[in-house]
C-alpha cells in the first residue's frame, strides 16, 4: 500500500503542472480554485435504508479524495459534471489517457487520499460474490445488475463498469450510493463482488433467449405480442377454413 | 375396424345417440369463437406439465445448503423448495423445458381467457340464457389469477419472495378481518410457519386446479346445452335458427389441430425463450430485496394500482381502519370484478331487455356497451402500464414521480376519451353501412327500371 502511495506521489510531482492547468479549465467552477469545494447545501434524495441529506450542489472538496475518486469520476465520464444538481452519469470521456493521469495526479496531490485499487477478481469466489451483491447492492442495482430506481437517483446498470471502477465505486459511494469501508466489505470480499459483476455481464442463460434478464416485463410483452398474437392469427386461419367447410 | 369398435362400445354402453348428437353439433364459424378453445388447450398443457413438475418439487422451506452443479449458488443457504426448483432447472431431464413451458402456458392461459372475455363482452354473448356460463367464466378468471400467483410464489426465489411480501401486506390491509385471516393462512406473522408451503402447494396442485377444472367442465357443458351464440348472417335470420359447421367432419379436426398448434407454440416458447430464470435471482431471505422487482404480467395491474393510489391511510382515532394497500390491492380488483359480475344485470335494467338472445351483436350494434367496455379496458390498461413506470424510468429516463403524477390524471381522462371515440366510431360504422345499403338498393332499383 505504502508503495502505491509513494508511486502516486512521485508521479504527482511530475505531472501536477499539466493537471492543474486542465483543472483550472474544466473543474474550477465547481470544485474551487484549490479543490476546496464550492459550498451550496441542498437536499437530495436517499437510498431505501439511508437518507443522504446535505450534499453540495456545486462541488465537494477534493482534498483527500485521492487518486481513487479522481480516477473513477474521470474514467467513467462522470466528471466534469454537465449541469449542477444532476446525478453524474456515465458519458463520453473528455480527456485522453495521459490527461486523465495528470488530472488524477493533481487531485491526489491536494491531500493524502487512497490510491487506485487493484481488484483481483480471479482470486474471488463467484458464489460469495453473488451473496454479497444480493446483500449490499441488489436493492439499488437490481440482482443481475441491470439498474433500477431509488428516490432521487438512478442506480445504473453495471454493464460498462470495469473491474477497477467497481472497486472504486464501492470505496467511494458516488452520489446516493453508500460508501463501504474495508471493514464492511474486505478487499477479499470485494474481489468476489467484482468477479460476480463481471460474470453477470454474460450470465448463465440456459433456457433460451434471455429477453433482457429482468424478468416479468419483457416476459409479458412476449406473452402478448408474440404468443397471443400468433395464437389469434391461428384462430383467424382456422376460422377461415371453417367458413369454407 | 372403426365400425367394430363403435359397435363394441354401443352394445355395452348405449352411447351412440349421444355420440351422434355430439358429432352433429353445429359450431359457429367465426374465428373469435375459437379464443376460448385456446384457453382450454393452454389449461391442458398446464395440467400436463404441472404433473411432471410435482415429481420433483419439494414443498418445504426447511433451510438447506446448496451443493449442486450451479457454481454461483454453491454453499448458499436456501429453502428446500427453491433448491428443488433449481434442480428442476439444472439437473432434471427436460426439467427446464417443462418448467418454462408451464410458466409460458400460465401467461398465455390468462391472456387467452381475457381475449375470450372480450369476445363475450363486446358481442353481448353473456345475455340470457347464458348468464350462468358467463359468471362461471369470470369466476375462473379470478381463480386463475390466484392460482398463478400461488405457483409463482412456491418457487421461493428472490422475486417470488418479494411478491409474497406484497401479497401479505395487501391481505393484512383488509379492514377488520385482514390480520386474522393472514395469521390463519400463514400460521403466524410473515414469513409464516413451516406449514405455509404445504398449504400453498396443496392449493396450487389440488384445490385450485380441481375447482377450475370442474367449473371449466360445467362451463363447456352449459355452452353445449344452451348452444353457442352466433352472428347474424342473413337479414332474415331469427334467434331460433342454428347455423354453423358440424362437429364432424367440420369443426372437430380443426379444433384438434388448434390444440396441437397451441401446445406447439407453448413448448416452442418453453424451449426457446427464457422465462423467470430463478437461478439468477437467487434464494429469498426476508432481509434481501432487489430493485426493479415486477410481478408477472397478469398481476401488473395490481402493482400499478398500488403505486398510483396516493399514500394515505383511513385512520379513526388511533386505529388504522383501512391501510393504504387496500385501495390498490383489494378495492381496485373488487371494482373491476364487481363490474364484470354485475354488468349483465345492470344492462338488463338500463335497456329493459330481458329476452333470450341466441344471436350476438357486433360491437358497433351496441355503441353504449362498446364504449363502456373500451373505457374500462383503457382504465385497467393504463393502471397496468403505470405499474412498469420504474422500468420506463430506466429505459426512457422520464422521472418516476412525474410519471406517477401524469398517470394519476391520465387514468381518469383517457378512458373517458377512449369511450367517447369508441361510441362515435360505432355510430359512424353503422351509418356507413346504412349508406351502403341504400346505395345498393338504389342501384338495384335502377337496374330494375332499366330492364
């Protein structure tokens, strides 16, 4: 761990200059001149078990959020936020890989924070992952990670989340998502969760065409617009033949 | 050969007159009269596949640890019931095919009943002397909804467990008796005692199927005794003539064909299209839930109603008389089914028409009924669509609360509008026919004058 921090600091020293410039261009309006944040308290919705009340409508302080948060928010395209007050959404990433590294280094240099995690899903256990995901995440992200609705936010489907981003999200708790400490979810457990989320992108679809993996709504559509339509058409055909008989 | 067999039967049972009468039964030849048959055949598929499933299903919520071949669930605690359905889906030969076919058949069964009901309602086929047939039909629809809900709940996966929680809270919300009835059914508070699953199971595989099967038999026998209705085919046709296609050689072979076709469609779906992949949902525990849980389509209208009713309880003093789920979960279906049951009597009152009717009307011939029916169908349909507003939010990004607000207005406005439009369309169609008829008469006259 310390080695990572040391590395991050070393890189930071080299590239903070470029990073600071980009920051001034894209981020300063919301996060303040030196990442101290722009306060403007406001209430947003919460999750089922948890109401998150005060959150800055402009931008929170970035001091101490570390490379971890910066990397997550930039590589998902969550930042720069398009409109104040919106939920950050996955969108086109504005910066090149190099620029992201510079920005991350700059933000990491603002205070001591966690480094970018390196999850190792191959060490995780799929069954444990499903179990933990159902316990901690399915209430928001839906059990096969197809996304859902909570008051005030849309927990996204996790189809596009990379291994690193999953680990980062769990540690950050972006927007209304709770933040999970290393005692709540250990790094070993996190490996299992990442393994599960990876697996569920291509789940075990025995039984045929999966129609979206979210169950009853598309099943109802198939019932009416495929099965019932077909059977009514059959009735019409048979009815015609009856007329001729 | 056939003749020998027939003679063998006849000399021992004397059934020839009955058989002969059956074979000469005249069927109406319009396609819409076949919708009920689809329901019948789906029911047969349900019973057949259901029997196979009973060989492997275990009706117990005893907690066990899964050690089967499905890796993502290995080592997980689950009920024996859920494990047995996992085994049906994973290891039992043809288990998944049969399970999926059973579920598709249930979905299609209810769809077919409703289409059949539309035919009966919009043509006035429920009028005297077929009132009892109609009442039995509506009752079967209600029983079928309960039966399907039971079957869905038995699996004890995450989604069905959440469905059971909702059902439980709706049951609790019934004023005065709800709490007692639910604690009697569940043998205590949710999630109930170990007796609950055997109870649900016996209801699902014996009580309800036998009830539905018996009513179905009576329903069909009564249709045969009162004879089918039919559309008027010539202007001079009276309520007393019976026209149509004889059972043999006209109708029966085609009906049998329709049966195989229905079974074919259902088994194809069962084999090719996934339904309720319970291994992905995982087992139910009272402390877990998933976002985006939805019921099967035929209960969607109730979820929609639960969502649309503003959150309020009827409170008197310290006593909550009517908890909120009552309105959407009990009152709404009561209104819909109440309407279905009472409509024939109401119609008789309004029109004063108490005569026997063997000829059915086309929807356009009775604009009032058609408009009313369209209005109610639209109403239920909108409530139903509102039930999927969380998915619509995810797919189309229209905020959930604003959708609900919009629906709260739409469910009152759109049905009225739809009814008005339907009324107008009926009138226009009839007027158009009259014009056509007059034109034809004039032409005929002109032709006559020329010769």
